[in-house]
C-alpha cells in the first residue's frame, strides 16, 4: 500500500449480473429526461463477442457515459478517476459495474506508472475475452460543442494490446457522437450516432510495437466529426455558436445532418481567412448590441423566416391533464430539479437529475403504491393502480413537455420574425447570417 492508497487489481470480466439488471433503469432514466430524436448507426456495432473500443466526444459530465451505457446493449467498461476508488465499499460497487481506475498526477501516488500498467493489462485481457471498452479520447469533458485535442492513451493501449495478443488486431474501434440541444434541459432533444469502424491495424509498427498517434488521431477526429458538432475555428467559438444553434443539429437526420457537417467543414476552411474571422466577430458584436443574449434560442428563429415551426395549441390544452397524470411524481421531480439547477457546473446538472431520479422515482412510486394497497381491497388493485398511474403518467407528462417546448419555440420564432419591435435585432441577425455564409478566398 502506498500513502494508504491501495493498489487496485480489477478482475478480468466481460459482463456482470448487476450491470445487466440495472441497464434498463439507466435506459429509462435517460429516455425519460431527454427526447431521443436521433438514434442512428446501431448496425455498425459488431455482433457476438468481438472486442470493441468506442470513442466518443465528451461534453456533458457523467451524462455522456450514462447515455452510452443505457442505450447500447453491450456492457461497457469505463476508465474512471482513481480517487473515487479509495473507499472500499464504493470500490466494490464500481468494480462490479465494470469501472476501472485510472491514476492521474493529482492522485499523488509515487508508483503511478506501475499502477496504470496494471489497469492497461486488465483492459487488454478484458478485450481479449470480447469486452467492450468505452473511452473519451479528449481526456476530459467540456460543455462546448467542439472536439478538443486527443490524448495518446488510445494509441498506447492499442500498441500494448497487439504486442501482448496479436489476435487483438481484430479489435474494432468505433466512433460515437452525442449532441444535446440543451445540456441540463428536461425533455430537450438528444441525438446519438454510431459511426463506421475506424481502421487502425495498418498503423501498428512491428518494430516499435506501437501505433502511430498522429495518424490515428486524424482518423478518429474525422470519424467523430461525422457524428457530432465541432465548431471551428475554436478562437471564435462564441461568435459562431448562435449560428450553429440555428441549424438545429440535434434533430437533423440523413441528408439534413450531412448538410450541417458540410457547412461546419466550410466554416472551418473559410475560417483560415483572418478578414472573414474579423467580419464574423464584428457582426456577432453588432448582434449583441442589437439585443441578443445567450439565453435567446436561435433554434426557434432558424436561418430564415420559412424555418419557423408550427404552433401546437393542442399541447397547451392537454396541460391540466398532464398535471393530474404527474401527481405521484410532482414533488420528487420538483425537489430533484431544484437541487440539479443549483449545481454551478452546467455539464453536471442533468447528471444529478437523471442519476437521482432513476432511483428515487421507482422507489417512491413503490412506497406510495404500498400505502394505496393497504387502504384498498384487494391489495394488488391499489398497488397496481398507483404504479400504473405513476409510471405512465410521468411518461405522458414528459412527452407533452417536449411538445410544449416546440410550441414555445414556434411562438418565439413568429415573434422574432413578425413583431415590429424586433426590427433592429432581425436586421442584425440577417447581417450576421450573411457574413458567416460569405466565402472569402484565402
């Protein structure tokens, strides 16, 4: 033991029963909180017990791994910061859910390299028996819609894996992209895309027993950019963000999604021109001077007037019914949302809401149902009645909430494009859009 911090040697395992039993709970929590509008590419996952490494963008704290674990059937193995493994009870729980500690300099252990070597070897042995490892190659999370520079961990792992088991050249590296309409927002849109396999085995050098980091990085970033939003140039991110939001990427499918990716690539290329960047910054500043603030939803405006969506008055009429439907959950939901909204880091708010809610809701429903059953004859009538009311009523409430968001956006879009009081803001928006769309030869 070093500095009273145990050396952790995780077991070699591919799947565990607790993970299997709780996956549906996580899936329900994710789907109840988010509106999963786009879920594409499931066919890109290999069948059977094939070793897989998923590589994903990382924007939303612990929500990203919760979504990936809940939506995908293979049990995923994650590298998690080592300091949360020090508690022996927590350690047992994490290990049974396929978590692996990764040591950082801040963990202050003198034998850091030796400890991480144990973990890398464990990853390799789990992959050899057909496990699915999921990594965030950026190394940390950031709420901005960008793909940051990648860490060398993946290339090192692949090199070690093949040098130890040449059969692991069969390993599949598959990119994943997650895109949120609004990180902490309840019933806001979510898209989840799985890309095609990234070829990497040709980058392995038999002499050095390593994988070329630079070439692998280029391939991974290219794969991730086809599945998630990467606003470039990063230096003018804040000035491009309102425009990208207006593209409504979190609900785009098929050709519409491909056109957005093409547009982001165009912006990146023309962004190499300094004059264009200066013009965009100036037009964005003019937009702010005209009254634009970040809380405004440019998604509701669209790029032009014809993109305003239709109102949904029928959703407003159903609001009283949704309140009644959600009675068994309303108090718990209020308290959880209140606690989550008070988290300073925006990228952890939905993590708290979903993480707590997926346990509190079914437990509280069960307790309420038991009480109802005690006062009814026979017991099961009250119990089943309350449970049905609670679970389906909450689903109905969430479903309607999403449509109410759409209705509010439609009203906001009409107000923006038609109210006389917004003429100055509309003029600045039109100039801003025109500036971004203008190509300037380098």
